[in-house]
C-alpha cells in the first residue's frame, strides 16, 4: 500500500 | 487537502505574518505576549520533528519552514532586537507558561496514540498549542486596550483553528477511518478558548468601538 501519511496536517 | 484546511493554513500563515510584519515595521511589540510566542515556537519545534525524515509534500515542508522561521524570528525580535525589546512589557506579561508546559507534557506521556519519542512530542505540541494563547489573552485583559493588529492576530489564530474543525468534519465524512480523537479534542478546546475573545471582538466591531475586554 502507499506509505499512508499519518501526519499530513500542519 | 480540502478548502477548509487550505483556508485554515492560510489564516494561520496570515496570523504569524501579520504579527511579524507589525513588529518588523513599527519596531514595537507592545501588547504582544513573549510567553505566547515562546510557546508557539516550542509547539512548532516539537510538532515538526519529522520535517527531515517524512517528506509529505512541497507545500507541507514549505509551510513547516515558514511557521518555524516566523515563530522563532518573532521570539528573537522581542528578546534581542535592540529597539523592539524596549517595548516589551515584561511586568505585565507574567503568565508562568511553564505551568502550561508541564501538564501538557505529563498528559502527552499518558494520553497518546503510540508511545514513541516523536509521537509523544507531537502529542505534547497539540496539547501545548491548545493553551498557548492564554498568556496573550491574559495580557490583553491586563492592558485592556487592544491595538488592532494584536486583536487581528488573536482573531486569525482562532479562525484558523475553527476552520480546522470544519476540515476534520469534512475528512471524517470523506475518508474512511479518519479518526483522530486527540487532535480533535485538543483543537476544540483551543477554539473554545477563543470563543469569548471572538464575542468581544465582534461586539466592538459591530458597535465600532475600541475593543475592551472585561477585567
């Protein structure tokens, strides 16, 4: 799976 | 990315740039709480530890650099700039902000999503951001008068967090298993802290009078 970005918010 | 989050990030960006511009232009930090600015610098320093390890997008990295750079610049201006620091009212800005850091760190050590250094520091930054405005709100109440730039700064900060709440609602309904209770609760608490400020801000704007916070 794509490397799910847990922390994509600033 | 959704419109609420983009608007939130832009509002947040505007808040720090308004403040930095004010301090740089008029060479004064009257009415600005250094304590709040130090807390914000710490929030960004502990939240963006992953800036070198996790590349998410150019936007994400650029915004993190701007937030880190602007918050530390504001602290530098107030503490070290030979003209600006003279306008810092340290006798009024007396909130003991380490009393905010300690409970936030303790809470982060007990309530987090996973017990790793980065995750605990990230959680600490969320809790700290929720209360970081308190020294500034206390200072505004003490000095009673609010020059419109400091008022705008606090207003924009509250608006950014309010927009993020809409962003979380949007993502909850559009992305499966997008659930982040810690982020949501900390964000709602932070927004509520601004609620009374918003009330007085709109009252003064509506009656076109100088913003006066109750003692």
